[in-house]
C-alpha cells in the first residue's frame, strides 16, 4: 500500500489538537488527525462539560436545602435517569459535529491510536504515515492502580454514563474528580465513601479552606477514610469488598460500586515514543519553551500531555495555538505559563489562583494574609449558605495581590476577578476603588482585600 504523507499529523482531537489542525489547514498545510476514542476530546465528551451539567441539578438541591422553611416548602427530588438523559443533549452530538467540522476543512481523520515507527513515521489503521511535523495532544487518562483486584474499579467515564446511581459508592482518591463526584452522588441520594492514602483531600489547595470543605462534606453524609493503603478489591454477587491497611491494621469496606479517582496521567503508553526518539516523564512529553520535543525537533506537544502548565482546558487551546504558529512560522512563540485559576466544582466551590500561602512567604519578605470565614456576609446569608471563606495574599511592600483562595457559592466565578487582578498587577486599593454591581459576589472581593 502506498505510504501516506502529510505536512502535519495531529494525535488527539481535544481542545489543543483541534486548534493546531485548524490553524495549520488555514495556512495551506496538508493535515491529518487521529484519535483512539470518539472525536472531541475528554472535556466535551467525558469530562468537565458533562460533569458541570450534573452539577447544575445538584445546585438546585443544595440551594433548596439551605432555604427550606425560608420560603421553600419542599426539597426537590433529583431523578438521576432524567438528569443523565439531559446530559446527553450536550455530549451525544459532540463526536459527529467535531468530525463533520474537521472533514469540511479537508483534514484526513483516523480512528486509532498511532504508533511511532521512527522520528517522522507512524503506523495507524494498518497504514504507514509520514509527516513533516507530528503533534501529540492526547490529553490525560486515569492512573492505573496496582493492587489485587484493581481491574474491578470503574473509571470516571463510567460514572458519567451510568443509567442508575448505585445506592452505595466508594471513590478511591480524594482529588478533583473524587471530591466532585462524591458531592454529586451524595446529593443525588447515594451513600458515599472517599478513601485516600493521604491525610486530607485536595493536597494542592489551601489547607485551611480544604478543612472547611471536608467538614461540610461530612455534614452531607460523605464518609472519609484517610491514611488508607488499599490492598485488594474482591467482587461479590452484589457488593465489592475493599481491603485496606490503616495504622497497621487491616480493615474491610463493602460497597455497591467502587471508582478509581486516584488521579490522571499523560495518555502516552500506546504511542511507542521510544521509536520516535520522544523523551517523556511523569508530567508528560518533555518540551522546550516552544512546546517542541527536547529530543525530536519534528514533534510538538500541547494540552494536558505536555509538561508545561496545569492540565486545564483553557490552557490547552492557548498551547495549541502556539504550536500551530511555531509549525507555520518556525519557532518564534514561546509558551509563558500564565496565571491560571483552578476550581474544584464541589458545592461549595473551592477555587485558587496565584501563590499559596507557603509559596508567597517563600518569595516575598513580608506577606499580608487576609483569612476569614464569613458566612454572615449578606450574599451568603441571603441563600443561607453555611460555608463562605477566603484567604487573600498581598505583597506587603507593593500591596499587590499575589494569591487568592476562596470557598463558597460562586467561588468558581469570583476567582476569575482575582486572576485578572494578579495578571494586571492590581493592588488592594485599586480593587477597592473599582465599582462593581451591588449586592453581588463580585463586590465581596473589595472587602476581602
């Protein structure tokens, strides 16, 4: 069979890969793309988008619960079956719409994970393909766990597709995914347990605010087992039996469903990167400032799979654009990791941007730490929200905002104002002099600084 030849071959059809492919086609290059799963990437098909749809229904339950007897007569009952059907309105069209869009641009599409044969040659769908430039944009995949019976663990994909919510669910891993799913499942009526080998959930986030989130999560009925080393999972006729060691003692937990939420890793295991002379590490493809492979100049990486920045969708599109420009124009655009806000979509939201308290104190001689729990502020009181707190960090000398950490309703929106403030080098005084709508969550940030 005749060997296929392309100017650019993109592996992965998520946010980063699509940007690269479209910009390169617009520049007159011959482009192909491959994906081993449905087109459209993780975020739109089985990640942040469907998760946020499920969150929307639980927000109604949460607010109604807080306002019960204060104008609300009954807490609405959540129908998991109907919620999942509603979610499909967002996810089902994605693969076809994505493929149709790419085909319209004359991008050749493959439906398999390619393997490197050498630095510029791939094998895909039984065909040998050569490309001047190869772009790896394969994103993340669930981390595999090595204990006995780990094959029984379900993934986040399954959680977002299950037609019936199990009455009893255990999540192994208390990171983003585990905590977000735990909150959704608990509000949908499931009995939830979260297990983790660490001492607390959400290690990258501010410990003081995580403490508040953990306490409130327990009030929802979520059980936590920290310091747990899983030794095995055994499947029974109805339940799964999880065995684990805690403080030197063997324990057993029975559950109807068990999910692996122990984190995600770069999706590179099937690419045979060694054949392509593409160096990689725990954080993904090793790249230079141009997002180009350090060991193969014909290869670029962008999105979660690259070893730069946080694995977040907004960054993926930026990285994809930079990679496309560097392929088209030569390496002229460096990727300077911007200040990036991050949100855990539990209820309440936990959000962060800029330096942590420890990082700020290590970088600046004197740091002002504004830390307060304020459920008595108007915006929290009007919806009877029990958790609302902030920790804002300022460089004492300049009074510039250098870090912001929030927990509360709409913290995922409010944190964007702090991201803008830090990017623009704004001081506390400048924020306080800004006119916001009132009464609004945005206006609260003036009191926080």
